């Protein structure tokens, strides 16, 4: 973000003071709305000694100018203020607003503006800043907290906390969203996020964006078309290799996900002993029974049949509910190596590819998508699960590189990474999806999009977006608990219809896709 700031100021000639004024005005508008919601009252602006604090001084001056009672507290040494931040500190004082020093006093404030730290923080917060953050946290819920750019103490890239962080009700992020506002715990700390587009360039020569986040319009524009002359053969045929005794539900949900997202045809390849169950459960899908083990899993002797089935379909999903019998796992690896079709691997299908075995996936010629949760990703990379969650973007990228595959790292704010470095963060979904089988539905959604000709990276990112959006719609109507995976699958057509309305021109204020700096 700092590189984009410099490009805007130094190359495009936009004065830094103008950008700071615009940022402060955007934050002030949100503060006024939050103050009105709180029934009025004084505003406290907590400023640091950097440019984030400079934005805070602008907020205070603008609020004072329209008669809002406002106090300003500086956490840090006045002599460290530089450039536009120092100039705005002088301006707010000339307007009659004193800048307080010493221990932060939050009593009486209806809204607190957190302008302490911005994107440059790379150390643990301690001393007076940590004390100020503790006081801001303690002031809630009596006071509403509006963070400038991101909650102070939060890592802008990873969403992790540098010892302590502000809990915001609203975050007004400047220019472009920051990855740390989407990744937990940052997402929970940020509250509602407002993107203030103040004129900072979205791109600059030699500056690569860290990731992208799709708005609703951005997702809508990427949905595959449904031409009027289309028929079931036009929209692809997905093969779902899934299921075992006691886990037929996983196969059924993955198949339903593929069909509900629009795949024209879906066939389930399943152990022969589970076939009758799946024929009853899945009226609209075909089944193909193959050799099974005595315990009801896929047998190694099913390999030739599975390869032949895949050859006659467009795409393949592998893994939901197949179990972890040694014989089945041997089959899974052999089939993945011999399958010449684009392949989505999930759940038990990931088990045989830990560590050095990832090279087997890297040698595949057709596209491969892996959809692990953090525990599965940790096993694949041979690291503790906690390490995955400390840097979800870095972990997804590493796995994508080592496996030569697109990776959809599931969890709160799913991360999608491609071997070529492309990365997307998914803003949709929440605890409503914390129910058995929703991951199987997601696998089906991704393979169904692949079947319709969507590129592997976009199929993974779009699949996560729509799947989460379906969950969000259900949560808005029913609440966040008690929603079943089959409910999410059933919501997919209406979720896609809502997105297509946006694609047809329904108003939406944000851009097609917002990159993360």
C-alpha cells in the first residue's frame, strides 16, 4: 500500500495532503453515522505519531467544524510527527481543539476513532500504545469504535495480532482492503468494513498486488453462461469418485453440489456395496458401481474401471467419504496419477499425498485443485496446524507451489492460491457453514464449475464465493445454526440467480474486483 501511495504522490502528482484530507473526510462521514446511531455525544480521536494519526487529526478538525464535541489524544511523542501528519496536528490546534497527552481518558465518549497504528506495524505493541488499546477495548460497548485503515495492533497482511489489538465496530480501510481484514482474527476485530476509495492508484509499475477479493459483482461476472440453446451436454459431465460404507452422504452431497451449480450431468463412481443406497438418495444423478473392499471401500481392482469412467467425462472429483483403508488410499493415489481429466481432490482423497508424495500431483498434466482444511493442509506440508493458521496466505501459496496445484484452503476466509502466484481471499461464508457435509458440497460446486469450462483458479475462487454466499443467505433467513449441508446445496440456484441479477446491471457501488495491496 505504501508503494501505491508513493506512486500516486510522486508519479501521478496527487499531493499527500489531499489524500490525507480525503481519508479523514471518509472516516468522518462514518463517524457521524455511528454517532447518530449512538444517540449523539462526544467523539474521542486517538492518534498515533504516523500518517494514521494524521488522518485522525483531519477527522477531528472536520467534526469540530460542524459543531461535534471532539477531543484529540496523541499517544506518542509530538516531536515525532512529520510532514502532513504534523501539519494537520497544527491545523486542528489552530481550530481550537487541544491535543491531549498522557494517559488516555475514554469516559464520556460515544464514539472513539482509532487512528493509532496503520499498515506499517510490524512489532508487538507495548507500553503506552498497548495501554491505550486496552482502554479503547474497555470502553466498548458504551462507546462505538471506528478504526482508521485497520484496527491498531493488527497485522495488515496476515490478520494476526501484535500482542494486543483494538476491537472495532467499523473499520474504514483506505484505498484498498487489506488481507488482514479478511483473515481471522482480523476479520472479527475489524467489525463492518468500509472501503474508502480516496484516489490512491490501484496499481503501479513494478508493484504486484498481494491478492484479490471479489465483490458480488466480481463474482457475478465470472459465473458461466447459460445460453438459450444449451442442453445437458452443453454444461459438462462431472464424475464424483466418492463414498464408502457409512459415508454415502459425502458422495451424495458432492454430487448434489455439482448439479446445483449447473453441471449438466453428474455420475457417482462408488463402491458396489453402496450403490443401491446412492441410487435411492440421488435421483437426478447416475451411479457407476466399482469393485469394493470387504469393509465397503474402493478396492485397488477398481482402478481400470475408474480410469475408463473418467475418460468419458469432462472433470473428476475425488475423495469425499472414501475412507482411509490402506487399499483405498493406494487406489486414490494411483487413480490421481493416471486420471487425465481436471481433478478436484478433497477430504480422504488428500490423505495419501502428504509431504514428499505431493510430487505425484505436480507431475499431472491436467489441472488439479486441492481443497484442504487447515488440519489436512498441515499434514500435506508436514507442519503443525497452528502454523497454517498463523499465515494462511503463505501456507496456501507454499502448498500450491509444492503440489503444482490450485489450493483452496478452507476455513474462516478461505484462501485460494495458484502455482503461478495468483491468490484470492474469499469474504463470504461464516459459522453457518460449520456443519458436517458442507465441505463435500463445496467440492461438488468447484467440480461443477470446472465441468462448465471455468478455469481452475477461478473455479476454486468462484466456488468458495458462491458456496459462502449461499450460506450467508440462509443465515440471514434462519440464523447461523441448524442449517444443513443439503440446505446449502439447495440454496445454490437462488444464490446464483441473485448474482446474475447483479451481472445484468443491478446497482452495486464497488468495483469488479478489489486487489489487496
